[in-house]
């Protein structure tokens, strides 16, 4: 039998310090995978409602970036790429998907562009392009706020008028309206974009918010305004937008003012404004001129 000195005593064995532990190679791989999954999940949660602020100064750069992607992919000019993006609400990824599903011909045709010998043709020449009729038509469309996609006024023609032609004809007669046309084209990145909305601050700060991922989220502008991106109301989580709308309406309908109007007035049958009877016979006259009992 070996002597006791041949075996190390408990005092000779180095014990791990408090909090130290050791994993086998297999356990270490499992732990690493779990940590990676947690990190991936954390990144997905962050991207789900990530937002960025677009100022007046950065609006043009943001629009140019999306235009560049479409111009490089489809070999289009800037104005033709803008026409395509406005039609598909500035959804670059959606255009990529539809390009694979439908092809160029159908993609362009639905946006008001036509293909001929692999070149895009947009309405850019007329029998008499400098006539007052075309210029007047463009001016009316711009004043009506329909200038982002002005279609040909020929019946049953779906072509979109060329920006350069519109700009040239209108600028020759009304430079101020031509400037408004340029502003509408620039602001189309916000007005026609599902992922970008103006900040609802009052007075307006001039900024817009762009989200990446789900649009049902709450965002904050650099002006300090916090709001729901989907309905533009004040931040209302965890309530849904529909629930918040119903609650707001209920609070409004049950206010003392509404109750008083309901009890003491009667709506005019013509203009539907509340009318109060303050004496005399039962025949009353509304400010719109309608008399009723």
C-alpha cells in the first residue's frame, strides 16, 4: 500500500475561485449559440422599429439615394426612375420583386412608361408642344396638386408626361408655378411613401420620419414630438390605433359641451349645424337660411 505522501493532500489541490466554472467543448458551443441567438433577436427587435429623421436639408439626398438604386438597376434616367418610384410608392424592394415576377414591360406599362427597343419612351413630344392648350393643362394639374404624375390628356392614353417638357412649358409662362412643380416632385418622397411621414408637430418643425420595418410603431422626432407612426396620434402604446381612436371619440362625445349641445339644440336639416331656440314660436331659422320646426 502506498504511503499517504504519494497522494496529494486536499491542501495541495488548487480549487477554483468563487464564481469560476469550466465548460466542456460541447457545452461551450451550446452557450455560444444561445448568446448568438439572443444577439440576433435583439438586433431584429431594434430594426423592427428603427427610425431616422429627414430634415429639409437631407430630403433631397434621401430621394437621390432611392433614385440611384433604380437608375442603376434598370438603366433609367432620373425623371423616369422617379415616375416609376412614385407609382410604386417609393418601395424599392417592391420594385425589385415585381421586376422578377412581371418583367420590365409590364412593370413599366403599369407605371405609365412604355418600352420600345429596350428604351423607355415617356410622353416627350407633341404635335405642337408649345401650344397654350398643353401649357394650360399642365398649370391646372399643378394647381390642383396632381403634378407628381401628370398623364397625357389624350383620351384613353395612360402615358405619363415627361418632367422636362412640363418644366419647360410651365416655366416659360409661370416660373412660380414651375417652382411649385419642383417642390411637389421633391416632397413626393414623403407624400407618396408608405415608410415616410411628416412630423405632426404644431407648429410644424419641417422634419419627416422614416421607419425601417413595421410601420406600427412609435417614433420620436428631433423636435421632441413623440407619436404613433401609423395613425400620427400621440404615443398610445400598448393600445392599438383602432382602440385609441375609439377611446378618443368616446371621450369627445361624452364631454360636457357635446352633452349640452345635444340637450339644448337641434341640428339644421340643411347644413346640420346645431341651432338653439331662445324664445318665440317653435319655428326657428338657421344662419344658412333654412327654416324648420
